[in-house]
C-alpha cells in the first residue's frame, strides 16, 4: 500500500544514494549526504559509487554501506543491470540519484527503491516518483553543493552541512604515516603538495610551467614538494621532477583516496588544476591554490572559507565555458585554451605567496 503523505512527513529506514561519477562531484555531494544523515539518524544509508570514489566513502560517518559500481572488465550494460537488480533485496524506501543521465535513473529504478528523487533531465520523469525540475542553465550557474541539495527539496531538510565530516579514523593515521615515510618525509615535516593532472588535458596547466613554478618555490621558500597523481599521470610528474634539484621533490605512488586525504591534510598547501584532488584537499581543510582555465570556480570551486584558497581564473567574456574545446575557441600555440594559456607562472607564484601569508 502506497503512502500518500508528503515525503517530509515519512520516516525512511533504508536509503540508497546513487552518487555522482567524478571524485570532485562526489565530494561536493557530501554536504547534502551529511544533512540527510542528520535528518534520518536511524536510517541505513547505502551508497553506490564509481571507483575509486568508493574508497573515499568507506567508513564515512554518514554512510553505512558502500557498493562499488562495476568497473573495468566487469562494467557494461548487462552487468550494470544485474548489479542494480541485486540491490532489490535491501528494500530501499527512498532512492536519490545525483547524475543527470537517463541511464543512472534507469538503474536506480531497477533497484526497486519505493520513492525515487532526481532531476527531470533526459526525459527521466517516467523513472522518478519525485522528479525535480531543473534546466541546463541552472546547472551551469548554480554552485554544485546547492545544486545537489535541491534534489532533496521534497524532504524539507536543513541546509547542507558547512563542514566536511572527517574521513580518516585512528587506524588510517598509521597508513598516512607509512605513506609519508615511503616518500621520505617525516610525519611532521613541512611540505607542499602539487597535483598537475586533471580529467581532461585541455583543463591542465602546462607541465613546463609547473616545473618552473617548483623551481621558484625552492628559491623563494625552500619548501619541499610532494608530487601526486594517478598512474596515467606518471610521465608528466617525472617531467616536472626533472626541473627540480635532486632530493627536493618527492613523488607519491598512487594510493587509496582515504590515505591520500590524510596526506593532503598534513601538507601546508595544495597547488593544482581544477580537479577532484583539489576538492579532496578542500575536504580535509588544506589551503588551496587552484588553477581554473575553462572551469567555472563559481559553480565548482572549493567548498571552504575563501580565506583558505586562491583561485586563478581569467573570467573572459566566453566564461563559463561549455568546454567544447577548440570548436568554439581558438587553441594557443601550446594547444591550450587561452583562458589557461594566459595564466602565468608569476600569477600562480604570487597567489602562493598571498596564501602562505594568510594561513
């Protein structure tokens, strides 16, 4: 028998969250998830997340269970359907889908969740019991935390949390200490983290400029640097390392996201592109120098007090960019969009100096 009461009057016992696809978006969804936990403290909250974001959610105080979405050889249409149907046994009385794709809502529908919330994009009204009206313009203009929180509007919850819950527990501190020792840092050593990668090469600042920037940091501050990145970013990390004096730059091998969060927490500042790693740094409260080219810091900037970050963004008339790279704008001689090309080493180094004076 269906419950005719509005959702905000119902008590939910088993809630499913179909999390966003990208690490940064998962992090920007967490303030809403934490608010959901406060609203339903006794509910069992289950998250479905695409690897490696599932590593970050394991042990999160707002989430009871994490199911990684099939990936690699196990991914594919039929395996995704089989996976979604396998969740029926949990009898979810509420499901929330963060991604805007038809496929994500379709899979949520297959879980059998009784009430299903999500945006009405991509003709998904037929799959959602409570579709939330939105537009592409709203997604491109509204800060992502607020955009995700609006999905929960039928529940009439309080505002999204303003502080991230800690993801590193006591047992995780040992792994963080080990990770630092593995790269040659003492636990209490003062260092700066640099992440030169991002999901799209057109959003990545020049490798050579990162290298020159590292040289300037040594000359002006004498601080040690830790370069981080994925396995696919090893080549650019090694190129940056070659710019620097021997022994002054350490390179971290790819590690679990929760351990990496702990490493970032111990660093003095984070320097990097508009990326998931930037949001991971914000999540643990590490001050940030963020290099935004085509990205829009007004919608996907760090979720933290502005005192703790410096954002490099040109704010050209074509911003916010639709990121149809080089179909709507001309590439620079370095094959970068000019909004990224025109951010100089001096611009970034000056931002680092301003931030170090404040934090």
